[in-house]
């Protein structure tokens, strides 16, 4: 019994002495508004800087109605290839990660949401005009496959992710 107590005590001491990330080891950036080339460049640069500064983690505070597919894919690819773990935190209260934002959240190493936020409604839409039925179907199938692969890669609910694309479902 004494040995067990001693081992537990030593274990607790070792945990307390283990180095914890300091505030300098956590990089936090805020990305709000439409997902576009400016946001893609900003987040790509932030991910690079987090790696160069040997940050323990990069936290992206996200609030977006969605945006451009190409910019979203640039961000997603950068997050997936990041050597620094990326947390996407939908915040502040009242914020959302809609459409392209869903893909960004699902690509992250850790996904988090503040209370009073929502995520979803990722059905593709055409910009600058209506897409014909065939193009809309192609875009939907492509987006559904992509979001499913991201959810599966990160161990998240792939069925819900696909519904966010095909049925525009949202959750809080």
C-alpha cells in the first residue's frame, strides 16, 4: 500500500514539474468575414509563422458565413499539412462557421465552439449566377466527398458532415 501511495505521489509531482506551454507557445489569430484569397493568405502565413516560432499550437478564432471554394481548399490544405497542431475555435458567442467555414473547422486538429455559435449549411452555391442542374450536382458531389474525407481523417462525424453539404443542416 505504501509503495502505491509513493508511486501516485511521485507521479503527481512529475506532472506538476512537467513543462506546460506558456502563453508565448500558443499563437492566436482571428479570421472573420468571407473566406477569400485575403483570408487564405493570412491563415497560410499564420500557420507558417506558428511553425517558425516553434509554437505548441495555433488557435484560429473563426467567424465566417463561408466563401470561395478555392480559398477554402487552400486553407484546408495548409491546416492538414501543418506541423503545428491547429485549433479552429468558432467564436465569439453569436459567431458561425457556415459553408466553407465548416470545411475549415473539420480540417483542424481540434475543433471547438463557443456557446451561442453554430456550424453547418455547407451546400455549394454559385457565385454570379445560377448553376445548371448538372453543374450543381457535380459541385454537390465533389463537396460531399471532400467534407466526408476531412471528417473521416480527423475522426469526426462523417454522416453529419455530408448532410451539412447535401441538406444544409446546421448545429449549435
